[in-house]
C-alpha cells in the first residue's frame, strides 16, 4: 500500500490550500483515513480523520470550522481542504490509513507554509 500526499505550498495567512492523498489501493478498503501534521520542533499531531462508515469525520479543535476532510472512493483519494490558514498551521502534513485500532500506512508528507 502506498499513500501519495500532494498539494502543499506557500500561502499567505487567510488563504486556502487543498491537500490530496492518493492511495495505491481502494480507499474503501480502509476503516479510516486521516491527516496529521508536524511543525518544526514539535511532535506530530492529529488534524482530521474520515471513516468508511457513513463517512463520519472528526477534527482537532485547532482546525475545526476551517478544515474539511473528504474522500472520493472513485479516485481512491482523500482530500483536506484548508481555509482561513494561519501561520501556526505551518507544518509537514501526512496522510495515513488503517483500521479502527491504528494507522498502519503513512504517506511521505507535503509541506505547508503559511506566511503572516
């Protein structure tokens, strides 16, 4: 299984980016897929996840109302739409996939830089 994250870049505060995570297998085969991020000098943190069951979603408080996770099983891709970006959103963003117990598969990361 391979996960390919893309869509990162440099954006001004208040701007938007959409990250994509393309899977080498059917995304419907995963119980859940998620996005995590790691800022310089900090530990990796959870951002958002989407479950196969009813496509239920869950967000970290820090991004709730600004970020939206979605999935397109026809394209085997999960997206993270990021709006109203803040400098504190600057990080390397990783997508992950797995079952209800753990995220078994991880992508290589895509870098997001938000300038003030």
